[in-house]
C-alpha cells in the first residue's frame, strides 16, 4: 500500500494529481524519505480520495483541471447536496446568493423551504410517480412567509400543499407558463367534449392553478 500524492491517469486520457491510498502488488519499493516511482499499466485500487479527486476520476470534464474551480465542481452535485451546501455557508456568502435571486437576508428561511419543496417535487418526478397525485410530505412544514407570498393553500396548518401550489414555488425560479398552458388546454378540451366533471376532479386533485 502506498499513501500520498499520485500524478498520472486513472480511467482518463489526461494526467492529474490525486491524494489517497493506492493498493497494488508491488515487488520492490525503494527506501528513504522521498522517492519518485513510475508505474505503467499497474493495476490496483486507490482509496480515501477527497470528493474533488474522486470526481476527477469519474468525470472527464473535471479531470481537465488540477484544481477544479467551484463552478465546475458544483455541476457534479445532486440537488440535495446543493441544499446541504447552502445550509453550511456563512452568512455573508448566503446573503450574496439571496441577492442574486432578488431576496433579502430576511428571506433565508423562505428560500431554503422553497428548495426543500422543489426537492420533494423533483424526487417524485424522478421516481416515475403520477405527478397529479403529488403532495408535499406531512413532515415538511411550509414557511409562513412563502404561504403569504404565493397565497398557498395547505391541507392542514402549515403542512401539505398540492401540485398546483408546488408549481407556484417552482415559478419563483423558472417560467412555468408552458405547464399552465398545457393545463388550460386540458380544461378546454374537456369542456368541448362535454367532460366538465373531469375538470372538477382534476382541480380537486392538483389544486387551483
């Protein structure tokens, strides 16, 4: 087992620098405080990499950098990872992010809560669930400021919103007009076809758009 900094290629066409532990069968290891070794075609396992070095091996575009900048590394994060990262930021950095979204430091709790709602919506879609049945979980409290700002309707006090209100939250960050247009077209076709009863059931299911 060798431990330290390694320069070379791991599942990549580009050289880079990695820190960790390398396990392989090596017949001869030089002695001394410092030495350079050149391996070619050596098989083994490298472990205890930090997140950035692991991503260098996993993703070619990260491996283009010896010291990947944040704007590169952040692309590798899952949505939940980003939310956890936000919770760990210092106040001044977080306030800059809020400012980018046109929010003030007092909106921090509302901002984080909106992302938690979107995380649940994203997971629901990713797992192939029927989207019209979406509800936020009964353990996720909906921020009071968010309820007032978007006029959300909770199933019980400060808990559980339907799909339509979740789309209102999504609309804070991306334009959801295409979704609204599709829903309106769905309502229109049902009226033309004499299925107004279906529109009522649909509204009861997803809430008022």
